[in-house]
């Protein structure tokens, strides 16, 4: 019995060592982002492969702009819409995570009651989806730059590790600069400059508060839920909320 317990223990230790070695070898070199601008991202490559799989010609419109050439209006709008505590946290907004957990519990309880499957004496709340309200800009950047679209605890753990090292290696200004240049803003549209030219026929440096809020409103789902071609009213409603929130954002560089 002791022999097999020892064998099992050694197998588990070996598996952990192999996993750690894999993580170390494949972990991205985040330090180079201090001086190098990423030309692509995991998200962009996923969209390209997705288009090819559907027999379509991949689209990629991306024009890098230093943060000095991106309107402060857009910077404030994005922070108001995505991460109002950006300058206060170190990559993780624990208050937002707790809120997302509580909302997920309520949603799960509501669904269980509707399905007639709710027992208060034997109720295990679902894990929160973290679709909105929990992921900081740094976490979103970690996912967009380096991770796949799969939803798993493994991917979430890697996202947490990358988020930690992004905050450790880069200052807030640089994190926001990269984020604004790589995020998706439509079919094949990536980054603030490309989005500004596509939607307003002007440079990102010239965006008004209203235009900036409009672009920020699209970020959570630019292809579907907040795609102005499909749901313009939703975009406009979110735009109005973001416009108000911009008044409370200060760029603390």
C-alpha cells in the first residue's frame, strides 16, 4: 500500500514539475513591452483564423498611436466605461469582483427558481461569469494580448499571472497606451486610431467627449451587443452613462 502511495505521490510531483516547466517556457516576455509595440495580439490572430475558417478574407485595420496622440476624452471615456479604479488598483479590482460574484449568485438563484430547482437548504451558488464589471483594463489586456477565447480556471489562472507581471513591469500610462491600440472596435478594426477613422473619419487625437463616449460604449461587444449597426440604441444609452462618468475620471499619470 505504501509503495503505491509513494508512486502516486511521485507521479503527481512529476506532473506539477512538468506543468511548471511548461508555464515557464511558454510564459510571454512582458518586459519587452516597455519599449516594443505589439504588432498583433491573440485576439487579432483568433479573428483572422476565424475568418479563414469561414472562407472569408481576414481583415485587419490597425494604426498605432502613442498615447499623446490619443484624445484625453477617449482615455477618460474608456476608463469610465471599463475600469474607473484603474489608477487605484494593482491589476485586480476586488470590489468589482465581489460585486460580480454577488450578481452571479442572484442570477443563479433566479434561474433555479424559474426552473423549479431551488432548495435553500441545499444551494450551491454558481461561479460568477465575470463577463462585465470584474475584469480590469490590465486583465483585459492580458487576455487580448496572450490568451485564447476558452473559458477555464487554467486560463483564468494564467490571466491572473500575466496581469500581475503587466502591472509589475509597466506603468499605468504604458498599460493604457497598449490597451487603446490593440482592443477590438469592430470587424477587423483594432485600436483607437483605426476606430476613430472608421466611425468618425478623424484622428483619435481629435475626438470630442461625445464621440469618445460612443466608442467606449462599444468596447464590451463591438461585433454584437454594442455593434452600432445592429443595436445603435443600446450604444447610445451606454454612451450617455459614460459621458456622465467621464466627469469623475482624472488621468493620474
